[in-house]
């Protein structure tokens, strides 16, 4: 594996001594016999705590599958997934549902906000369902970080797309999860709104100590991360630390060229 390193341009934890999640020899396959398709092929990866990790790769490379397996949204065919020291691959459905609710945050391309609730009610909804009261000080810090202080009483239809996604980001942060997973979280946003949301994700790592894993196809989005993992054919084939949009784009062009000549 080769590693491209660019000049540091934003915060982060520096060293990688603490691990938020890890995969060991993870295999994910669909079908059997001649129709068997391997989406993940013996993947080993550590996700550093307090860092922003982007996952990239061509269509069908397994990047979303890896995220879904790390987040406990999908089962694995073989291998182990750990959230800190908890192995999630062997958990029963009830325990896994509880772990996802209490320790994992999610941000998806679709905002998934309830139209009948205002922004604040959408932010606290997962905790309300779990019967937990939000930490008032932390909630205020999250709201200020994502710039929603003057929009808390607005319903989703009264908010722009970028503001709705900021509500989704705040919802993921509000419960203080161990790790947040984002699946193309800026995919439905224009470039300006996308940059705002990515900036808030970056700040949540630098200022709030959050751990974020984001699947993206966008080199600009990936440039907000501390580290970029590249997947091809179900395997991690490269990584880049302290990425720039230009360096990520060049690396993706290499993948495209390799794919055309293979």
C-alpha cells in the first residue's frame, strides 16, 4: 500500500493511538456458487478516534458496504467488526439496535427529518425515543457549532436544504455518539450548502472531538478529512493523509485509468 502525504492544513489528533472502530478480515458476499459476488474481500482497517475519515472508490468498489458493516447496518459473511472493544458482529438484533441507538450517529444523503417536528425536536428525537434527556450544555454547543441557534423553532419545510442537513448533523452529534457515519451527506446539496455542512463536520472533529467516517465520491468533500481510504474490488488498496482536492482527484484518475486498461 502506498501513502500520499500532503502538508497538514487543519486540526485533528495527530497520532492514531486510540481506535474508534476496526475491521478484521471482513468478508461480505452475496449469493452462492457461480452467482456469488464478493463486496468486501478480507478487509482490515482501523478508524482512529477523534479523526475524520473519508472512504472513496469507483462504483461497486464496496465503500458503502464497508461503512454499513462498520456501522452495524449490515451483517458480514466472515471476519469481525469492533466498536472500541465491543465486537458487534456477534450481537443479537436487540443488542445491536441498542448499540446503534446509543453509540452511533448517522447522516445520510436524504435528510430524514420529520416534517411535523421543528428543528430542535428533530435534533432531540433519537434521545426522546430512548427516554434520555439531552445534556443541555452539550446540545447548546452542538447547535452553535452547526449555526442553527436562530432556526430551532422552524420546521423542515421552512429551512433550506443546507439548513435541513445541518439539523441532521446536529441530530447525529447531540447524543454524543462514539462515532458518526455519513453516506454521501452532501450529495443532495449545492456546492455552497455542501461546503457549509462539510465545514461543520470538520469543526465537530476539531472542536468537539467527534469521530466521523464519510463515504463520498467528491474530491472536494474528501479534502475536509484527515485521511482518505481508497477501495477497489472490495479491498482497501491505498490511503492518503492530509488530502487536498487536487491530490484526491489525481488519485481517482489513476483508478479510472487502471480500470480502463485492466
